[in-house]
C-alpha cells in the first residue's frame, strides 16, 4: 500500500561510490529517524584504475548501468516518490565523469548529481550520527576518506582526503599479502594526507562504510549481514589492530575465510583497515561506533528537511 505523498513520502537515497553503489528506500518517522523499507549494496567498482588512467573503464560503466536499472525497478516496486542519487570520488576525479554521469542518469531514469567532498561529508554526518551530540565521523570510501566534526545543527569541520580503500590498494596492495616496504609506504602516504588536519579527541567517533562494517562482522563472527546488530556496535581500536595484523599477513583467499567478508571487498579490506587504524591511532581514539548509515541515509533526511 502506498504511503501518503503529503505526509510520509517514500524516498530513495542512492550513493554511487568508487567501489559500491548503495540504495536505501525509506521514510521519516516522528523522531526524525529513517524507517528503512529496503537496503542494498552492489559492487560496480567504478574507480578501478581511475587513479592511474584518469578514466572510468567501459566495463565498469556497464556494470553500474545494470545495477541502476535494477535499482530503478526496485524503486517502482516500493512506490518511491523521490529518487535522490549522488556520485562521489570516482566520478569527481575521472576525466570522463560527465559522460558517465549522463549514462547513469539514463539507466536510473533520474538525475545523478556529482557532489564535492564537503557535501559528501555533510550528507554522511547527517546519515550516520544518531543523536544531537558533537561527534566525529570517519567515512572510508573507495577513492577518498571523509572526516567530519560537528553536530546535526552545525558542521564545524570537514576534511576530504584523497585516499580510500580502492586507491590505496591499487597503489600499494595489488599483491596480497603486501611486503613490509609496501605497508610502510602506504602508512607514510596516509600520514602525508593527514598532516594538515588537527583534531581534538574529546568526543565519540562514528565510522561508516564497508570497512568498519566488515571489521565488526569479523569481530562478532557474523555469518551474514545484520544491521540491527552492526549499527551502533562499539569496535575497539585494539581489536582493529589485531584484525589488521592478520589481514596484512593473509592472501586474498585467506581473507575470504573470515566470516562477514564478501567476495568484492576482500582485496581492499587490508587497505581500508590500515586507513581506519592509522586514523584512530593518530587521533588517540580507543574505539569507534560502527554505522550502517552514511550518505544514502543522509540523502533521505536531507530531502525531508528541505521539503518539510
């Protein structure tokens, strides 16, 4: 049964990232939270080789088109009133980003907006932090990592660094396990990107995206994805360090043997974990709260805020 368009519009938030394309369909309930009707992730890896070639590959574009055609059908099945779709790092960086944007819009049947890092950070914070508290959000994407500090009322600082799980993998971790030299170079690369960012450490940290969710799944021994268990789970920095050491000494097949690791994330998990572990260590955080929200949930909230 279709919800009343006037009172409770059904909104789809689509986040077209460097590695994944994520879809959440839901509506706002009285306490300003999103009641989720459907949540899905598919892997297109649009950012594959963009760091070295500057272009999104045709095979990757076609994969994204097929995913968005499927998402369009899902939106129809859920009687979605509005589709809010954005593209992030890979589309920002690619020389053919505008061309790809046009093709993806045609596949989806709706507008796709290429957003800058600061807007990505704002939407991510909105869709990640559940309470009106001052917090820090770390969003480890495929091509970039966003660091956001503030509250729901005011974002105080936003940083977008040009290092993500896919990009770092392609630079240093193409062979698993990586050599110690490659690990050291990757850590140096992360520190160089963070050298201009100074952050206090007196507020909680929320981590969003595939890396922290997968790490939490490993820590909990989950056989399958369960947002009710994962969302809000407190993941200690010590556990992250222990898992990281295991990942850095494992082949791709060995990484896949961990419960909670999916096929399309195994090769980039060591790099993503290294980014997260380095961030928590640099800013002296003993733990972080895992979020299954992010940009796509932020898009739903953002639409509601501006329309109602």
